[in-house]
């Protein structure tokens, strides 16, 4: 049972790291976008808001990648959990689970990302409207 628990621990560490990365990405996105809104409002310069249109999709894509990776490792974790002790091979290859809702494009439009990035996009449009 020791090998199985160790393998599951390795996988859980990866899942936790992907989740932490996703959280940090969201924090950086909000911080940078808020700073650009503040600069745009201070100088009444809408060009700062246009930079948001580069930052927002970039962070959205990176965040979707991390969620995709996390979902793949969750599937691998589940598979290892069901294995017998003698079948544990310490494989960390989760790429076979890169299908369906685990693909990064599907993750980008998941029910957790659409509200966060959708609201941020909507607010950016409002800022452009009021500063324009």
C-alpha cells in the first residue's frame, strides 16, 4: 500500500500546484487590469484600456491551460486510486486524458471561468465606453 499512497501523494502535489497557479494567474490578471484602469482614468487616456485587451485573453488562456492540466491529473489520480498495489508504476503521464472537457479550449469556457473572465471583459467594455 506504500507505493500506491506515495504515487497518489505525488499526483496530489501536482494537482495542488496547478490549482495554486490558477489562483495566482487570476490575482495577477485583476491586479494588472485594475492598474491599467486606474492609469486610464487618471490621464483620461483610453489607450491604457486597450492594453487590457492583450492582458485579459493572455491570462485567460494561461489559466485555462492550468485548469486543463489539473483536470488531467485528477483523472490520473482517480485511475491510480483504483489500481492494485502491484500495478503501480509511478507514471506521471496524464496526457492520455487530454480529451473532451479536459482540453484547454473547453476549460476556457467552463462554468468557473466564464463568470470571472466574462465579468472582467464586461467591465473593460464599460470602462472603454465611459472613457471614450
